[in-house]
C-alpha cells in the first residue's frame, strides 16, 4: 500500500450535552451541517475519550494524547506550550506560565477577582504587556521577566535565571469572586521557595503598573472592565519529546491561531504555518484556514488544523454562538470536499474535549470523531453528532489510539511480530 497524506482537524470544545432550548439536542446535533454529515456518511465514526473515560482533559494534555504522547509520561505544565506557540525562545531550564489579564477589586485587604478574562476582548493587550515585559524585581536582580500578549485576554510569562523551579502553585483562583491566590511552593527545595516569592513580587508589581496604566484609564472611561492584574497558572518547563518524524516518519505542519495549540505542535516537531484569519477566536476565517491546509499538503505528510471558537462559546454558555461555529466549521469541510481527494488523503475531524454550554467548563464527556479516506470501512452513520457517532464503526477509542489508526490508514505502520 502506498502512503497517503493526513489532515487532522480538532474543533476545540466541540462536544456538548443536551440543551432544553434545542429540544434536548446538543448544539452540534441541532446545527445545520450538511458537509460534516456527508463526511460522516462516507467515513467511519465513533466516540473518543481524549485521555480516558471520565477524565476531564486540559487542552494541553488532550492534544499531547491525540498526537500520540502519553500525558502522564510527558506533561510538564501548560506554560511552556503557550510560550513556544507564540514563537518565543524558551530554554529547557526556563520557567513558563500561561496568564490572563484579569479584573480585580480591593476588598478587605484582598485583591478579589471579579472577571478572570477582563471582558475577554482586550485590544490594549500588546500595550499592557509591553509595560510589564522586562520588569525589574529589586530583591531578585538576577531574574529576567518576560511578558507577552497573545490573543484576547491571554498572555505568557517567562522567568529566566538561576535556581528556579516550576513546582509552584497557580495565582489564578479559577472562580470569579475569589481572592487572587498567593503562589506557594509545592516542593521543599529552595528553588521552588525562591520561585514562589518571585511570582508573588511579580504579581504585586504588575498590579501596581496596570492599575496606573493609561490604557486602563481609557477602558474605565468607556465602561470596560479593567485589565489590572495578571493571573498565572500552568507553571512548567519545556518538555523533551521525540518528534513526529522520529515516531512516525512524518513531515508535519500546524495551523492554529491560539498559542497553546501551536506550542504543543511545535514541541512534537511540527512546523508552524502562520495563516491570516487564523485568529484563535470566534472570528476565525475557517475558509482561509482550510485553503492553507490543502496547500500545505504539497509539502507535508500530515497537517494539523486547530479551530478554537466552539470552546469559547461553551465557556461563555452561548449555545447560539456554538451553533454558528459549527456552521463555520462545516463551511471549511465543504471546501475540503471540493479540494481533497479522499482516495489519496485521510481526513479526520474530532475535538480535544467537551465544553458543555450549561456547564461552562471542560468535562470528561467523550467527543465525536469521524475518519474518511482510502481503505476506511464505512459504517451506516449519516449524521455527525454526539449520539449518532456512538453507534459508529470505531466504537469508543482513546486519544492515544488516534495516531496509530491514522498511520494504519495511511500505510505507515510496520508489522508487530513476524
């Protein structure tokens, strides 16, 4: 069998639960999606636990698993993926965090988080990050602080210097209405204690700088939430991972608008392709992303495409927006129908986790998956959805099963045994 090329599309947070206003259907089931349904009719369908049954995945750990890397063996924290996905340098000894610009209010001596995302849209993000990047910590002059804005309310923070450790806790309380947390060491070594102290100094100084920033004065005049604090989580160091070329012999590329997903892809040896319109938000131009993915197949064996917006809608509890994102994704699949020859290309569509609108967070619910291409044993599923796909020929798989399945269908596996 000659080898074929693969496209993997991950629709972030696509999975959902039944919603009363939709007649007990999920947003995916209720949306008009003729192209996804057609793909289901010519492919093999199933459900996937990105990590394992009932385990609520992070976006970082789920992507590692889907790419074929056991997160229990390889995961070293989310922060490094954010930094690498932004194209920033990161040494193996540096400490990285993912961060949010957030809104805090002083109450009874505490800084209480009123909005973990400072309204989510933050046009002033670059300006605010520049005011913090390179800040000097008087008691730790040997530590270099890096702060860069990515998209919306998100940023990445790096610490470079001697005696640093990623074994520290988050400052993000993860729930509005709670005080901003003090960073604590989770190891007794001096490096962890020193790092926690540095993070707390950084938090205090960044709050003072942001509170006085002209950008926040403008936001206040416009009635917008202030971006007057940074919440940090996911401390980590850069993982040492074998590349997809080493594991599977693949020349691989990634198209992703948000830093985290690009960072996981870069960590496993994918080339990052920058595509205009790949925003990592609900405004993503899915047609531009689809065209770029098809073009990339001329140079690559494997193209990974990440579409973020359905997850944003799930976190915001906005099932109407989630349905609109399904429609945009369906338009991209329609473009693939016109451009891809499924006799020579394997196309897989799935999600990294469920983000049900009525929960507003990730859950351990499995996600639908469809694979179409040469050699696929089609089933009788006619609709791409949570309840229809559970009846498909793939049955229920784990994220770690997906790459071996794709490599088998693309003629890239070797016999196990004689």
